[in-house]
C-alpha cells in the first residue's frame, strides 16, 4: 500500500507541477476510523470477486488518497488534463482522449455521491467533490476549476462551492447541456 500511495502522490505532484502536495494524516486517520460504509462495500465487492487485494490494504490506500491536501490552484492545475483531451499543455499526453472522456463522464454521473444528478442539472459540468469541501469541475476544452468551502450538505458536498460553480457556469454558458 505504501508503494501505491507513493505512486498516487507522485502522479498528483506531476499533474500539479508541485512537489509540496502531501497527505493530511489526520484526515486519513479520520476516514479510516469512520469509513464503515466503505468497509462494508469493499467486503461485499470482495465476496463477489471484484476486489482482488485485501480490504484493509485497499481501503488504506483509498483513505490516504482521499486525504491529499491541495489548494484550489493545485487541484485545478492537476485536473487540467481532463479539460484538454487528456493532455497537459507543458507535458503532453497524460491519458488518451477516450480515457479523459470516460473520466469526465464518470465525474458527471457519479462525482457527487447521491447528489450527482442534482449537481449535473444545476452546474452542468463534470465534477468531483472531496471530503474536505473541495470540488474540481471540468469545462471540456476550456478549463479546470477548483473551489473550496467547508460547509457540507447531507450528501457530503460543499454547499457554497456548488452554488459558486452553478452561478459561474450559468454566467459563462458552460453547461454541457446548453443554456
């Protein structure tokens, strides 16, 4: 698990072009101590042969990955390849165009837990929320935007971050569903 987390951290640092990104150990500990639903789901997946590594190791990597500490600028820069068909302006291809499209589709349909449909309707952009109140939104072909506000709704998504993205997308005409 240490090697896997190291690879994730190296990848995020590469995307953001910033070696100062770290794992917030307190957040990782909190996620580990309260992630009962994740533990249940991981065990369920393992019972059906869909998880091939031990649950505790898999979730250890997942909880630490969820605890990456990034500023809005770092997060937006790390997500830029998703707005640019899988390429970073400075470094070239990160993933194929098809993979970037798939990631964006997953973010649009699943990136905000049980509120993904509402976020898609209100904001109209692929987005992924994080446990600390951050949201990464992708404007295909144009930009990656990160917002942060710690007040979360009952689904675990930033209230003000969602509202800010909704207003910005409306004013800029960015919804993938049109005006």
